[in-house]
C-alpha cells in the first residue's frame, strides 16, 4: 500500500503542479475566461487514463493463462521504462517546466479555441497514462499469490487525493515544500519499486514460457519470511520482494537498480552542486603580462 501511495502521490503531484501553473498563469495574465478550457482538457485526460486502467485490468481476463502472463510481463517491463524516463526527466526538467508551460499557453491562447484544451490534455494525460500503467504493474506485482488488489488500489487513490490537495495548496500559496528534495527522495524510492516490478515482469515471462529458468531459484527464504506473514506482506507491498526469487529475476533486479541508482544520484549531485566561478589568473609579481 505504501509503495502505491507514494506512486500516486508523486505522479499525481506532477500533474497537479502542471495544472496549478497553467491556471495561475492564466489568472495572472488576466485571461480567466480561458480557465474552463484547461479543466475540459484535464477532464478528458483523466477519462482517458481511467479507460486505459480499465483496459489493463479487465482486458486480459478472457485470455489463456500463458497469454495473460505474457501481456503482464511485457507491460510491467514497459512500465519500468516509462517510470525510469519520468524520474530522470523530472530531475532535469523541473527547473524549466514552468517556463515551457507558460510559453505553450501563450501560443495556444492566440490559436484556435481548442488549442489550450489540447495543451492541458497532453500535459496531464502523459502523467495519467504513466500513472495508470505503473500503478497497474505495481499492483499486479505486490498482489502476486494473494489475489487481493483492493488495498494497493486504495493506497494509490489516497496518494492521488493527497496530490490534489497539495496542488490546491500550492496554487493558493498556503504551503511551501522543497520540491527538489521531494522528487529526489521519491525518485530514489521509485527506482527500488521499479526494480521489483521488473523482476515481477521477468517472472511473468518465465511463467508464460517465453523466458527460461522458472525453477532455477537464486534463493528461497519462504521458511524465514513467509509470504503471508506481516514482514512478508510489508516487503511484498512496498518493495515487491518475493521470498522465492529465480536467478533471472535477481540478475534483472541488480542489473537495473544498481546502475540506475548510481546514475540518478550522480545527476542529482551534479545538479545541486553550486557552480563555482573560475577565479581570474593573477600574474606573478615581476612578470610581464
């Protein structure tokens, strides 16, 4: 539940910040009459995201077990790719996103009436589709073997609702948080979660017969951490940890998490390092310039 809550909070907060910037800019530029177009675009984006989530949830139900596992594995890997791109994009574009959105608003406001609606729909829709895909994949991974997906979905919904409240508070100026630090910590956490989703996708492809090694376990600590125990449930729900992990799952997890985390932390450190102005060279006394 915690993992899905943070996924919903982070993804929802990105979308809420986008909407806050768009609405606030229209208000400050005395173009309040254009705000309904923003909300129409947001509504369309939310509807498309919900439809996409419903298709992911109910679409494969009538397929064979192997086909369901194959689709689940492929979509889980795609979700990891999207969320990784999102983490790095947000780390590099957070400082310039406001200016880019305002430029898009100015251009759309002078164009056709529906242009501004499209700007809002695309800005929010991208976050919505990524959120639907990754929450679906994380929910599938955290409920493997339990069959209950209600609690993870409640966690995601609570995260999205928290993001909506924070977005409103940002817009009204009632709250200030360090967004750079927030996205850094949640980005690092999501890399761990994405590693678990990737391992789950690999396991699905193994069960579908697409990848080998389903019975070659790297470790099995089920006798120590039972999947139905409280520690097992917490580890599964937060980090998608499986007590019985195949070699291919373990290799995929390490091969993704270790280099991705190193690159992410290096990029964050490079971005936060204050730029030092080069000191002018001072000629030694007695030397000619």
